C-alpha cells in the first residue's frame, strides 16, 4: 500500500450526505434560519449554468426534512439521554447537529443499521468537533441504541403517555373526590 493511501478511509454517498446534513443543520442554527430553506437555496444555486454550489444529495435532503419535522421529539429524546450534567442547548451546535442526524437515522430510518448511525456520527464528530465530543456523542447514542425499540415506539407516537409514565403526587386524591361527589 502506498504511503499516501495509509489511513485512508473510503466513505460512501450516505456518509457524505450525513456530513453535508450536519453542515446544513449547523449553518441553519448559526444563521437562525430554517434548514429546509437552506436546502431549497442550495438546489436553486446548484442548478445555475455555472454553479458555485454542489448539488444537494437526495439523502441529505431526506435527513434535513426528517430532522426538521421531528426536531422536538428528537431533542426531547436526546435531552433524556445525554449526561445528567449536560443540557442539550449548552452543547456546541456542531455536536447538536451530529446528534440530531444520528438520532433521526436511528429512530426514523429503518434502512440504516443503528450501529452504522452511531459509528458514522462518532467519526463526523471526531472530524468536526473537539477531542472530547466523539466520546460523549458515542456514549449518548449507545445509550439510545440500547433501548432503540422503545424509543422508536415513543417517536412514532410522541403524544402518548402511559399511566406508568405519569407521576401521581402522593396528595392527589382526585379519584376519591369524584367517587364521593354525588351531587345531582
């Protein structure tokens, strides 16, 4: 193997689409604009006669649209799974973008193996973020992967709350009041 090829990793189209999705989500958050609008702008710019912008891959657009639609659910689930001492909104925006892309794939794209989503997110984080980012991104996504079936069910029906999830205050006697109230 030649010296220039040592350490070379071949990345496929989906990896590149994930990386571009992270770029677009980061840009959208930094500029405080809708990521779907950025996709639309990129598509327009790339269709020019002499384009300065590369075309947006279909899978990048799929990821961005998916994250945009499911952002609240994704962020809620991420907030539950990051370390107790961290808050999602306090993480660097590039790390949030990586976590959102991987979470969307894990939760909403059954064509992507969960392990692939985790491994590629960690690799993107190691390229784009700090030295420590890939470790906590890996830990967060591994935590989510360990209960992926439950999380997919919750993501599919985010409004549903089971009775076991609803805390009841020890002083709540509303059921007793309804039973005792016999007024006509």
